[in-house]
């Protein structure tokens, strides 16, 4: 019997996918090496990346005027990358603190810009989202950071916050 992991991060994969990966791990498409070993500059890898982007665009209905970036690091890497790319040191971002991941984002963002915690769920021990009308937004904030799904504490936004900043 197969065990299914429904935790954040890893996910259950169909057995057929795992079997194909096992088959191709040492010899991807007759190349004599795995797809993880081929050069990222090779025609074969460029074709894999192009197909992955095309599949993503179709699956998620991503418009042509949007770029698709394949980057490492997951959310934790983005906690630095977003403020590094969207702010200057004198800019302020707004942040809704709903738990563990929000706190990590806060710590990273503080390294690159000013951070205003516009709502904090500490009073509920990070088990709920502060009511939207209680948020104290910063005029001209560079953007609002909120963690849509605090997987550690189990707090999930059932809405996309409507605010006057990105």
C-alpha cells in the first residue's frame, strides 16, 4: 500500500510518474545520463525547459505578456528576492503577520527596505487573519506582503486582499 504525504512541500505523485522517473534516472531519452546531468545549455535541456513553460502556460492560463521564471529556493528564496527587486532601501512595504512564514518574510525584507506590520495575528496566537478593516496600510507602500497559506499554523486567506498597492 502506498503512503500519501499531504504536507506542504512534497506531494503524492502517480505511480506511473515515479516509474518513468526511475527508468530515465540513469538514461534519459537514450542520452546515457539523467536529465539532471545534461548541460543546461544543451538543445535537449532547452527543449525540456520550453515544454515545461508551455505546459505551465496552458495549465495556469498564463498570458503571453507575463514571464515565467524557473528559480530555486521556493518561498524562502523569494522572501529576499522580492524586496531586493521591487524596493529601494528607503521604500516601505506593508506586511500582514499571520505566523511562521510571514515572520520569515519580515526578517528578510527588513534587510532591504523598511517594513510596516499593518496587521498582526499575535492576539489569536496566529490562528486567524486580522479583519481587513483593522489593517493600517502605509500610503505609497511598495507592495503588500501576505502569506496566503501559513502551512505551519494552518491559517489560510480565503480572499485576495484588495489594497491600493501591488
